[in-house]
């Protein structure tokens, strides 16, 4: 069936990112089962933390994300992804702004079990 | 710690896609908990099917994916995504080649409960 106009809308990353004014504040754009897709803009250093209950996926849209680990690091550019295994301490950073997607179970907090003042409000949609 | 060279490697979508010679044959590139990230090249029409047990995520890298539903359709371009809810019949198609990522639980078969000759071998990694 082709009714000539699209009856459903895709989620456009660039359009959603334009709606995000603050860095380090992930915004949910979609859910798959009990997982959430979050877009976020970051710049500078985050804190060391881990997520003891879940792996965490980073897909970079713009910029170069650096993830430091206790035994090394990885740089993730546009069109690239990396999955941080659960329980592995990591420190995200971005020398210049990075726009990226996080994928993780609903309820996952940005600072993991570390907590503290950099903990963002969770489950905010755009 | 900066040892000057990256000690871990990101997953680069373009490089992985170059390794996929056949259309309609999803290849796993990463796992997050019990979910898999699969890259696939498609062109032409697929069959109507659904996945009764899980939502299914499509992220388009190149080309324009069309997903027909019984009550409409959506077109998904580069930098866009769409999540098909579990149990919803859909028919993917691509007028010209589409390169995309699928995200779904490990064990999810491309033809869902429809099965048949277009069922691809599952859990093949690149």
C-alpha cells in the first residue's frame, strides 16, 4: 500500500540534537523493549564510573569521543561505536563537542554507581 | 593515562560494511548484554513478517529504507532510525541499496515467525 504520504515518522538524529541545548544531559528519543536510545552532547571530561548491571553502547554521530579505561583507551569517531562491558570503569571525554547516541537499559544513570553532582535527570524525552 | 596509542579499537561501520559481499545477509559486529548489533546491505523487496517476541531497531547508514506496515509506511534515511514494535507486521524494501544497522536480541531471525527461503544464517560475525 502506498498512500503517497508517509504515515509514520523516522527519528532524525540531527533534528533531535538541535532540540538539546545543554551538554551532558542525555535525552531519550526511542525505546526498544526495555532499552532506551539517548542522544547527548558532551564536551570536556566526565568522571570515572561504571555500570555494574549492564553493558553500555556509544555510537558517535559527530566529533571524537575518547573513553579512558584503567588499562588503556579508545577513540570513537563519527560512524563508529564501542560497547563498554558492564562493571568496567570508564571516563568519557571530548576535546571538542561530541554528539552521540547512548543505548542502555531504561533506568541506567549516567554516572553509574558513582553518583554525585554530575548525575543527570533520567528518562527525559525529546 | 595516555600511552600515545589507542589500546582498544572502535567498530567502524564503513569498514565492516566493505567486508559484507552479499545483500540480505546480516552480520553481527557487536553485542550489548543479550542484544546484537548487525550490519546488513539490502536492495529490493523483503517479505512480510513480524517478530512476536521483540521490538526491532533499524538505523540507516546509507540509502533510504522503506518499511511498509499494514496501515501505512515510513521512509528512513541516513542518520535516522525507527523501532518496529514486537508483533507488528512489516515489509522492508529498498529501491536502491540501503546499508543499515539492526539491533535486536541475540537469536532473532531475519524472517521472524514467517521463516522460508529468505531466512538468513543467524549469528554470523564479521
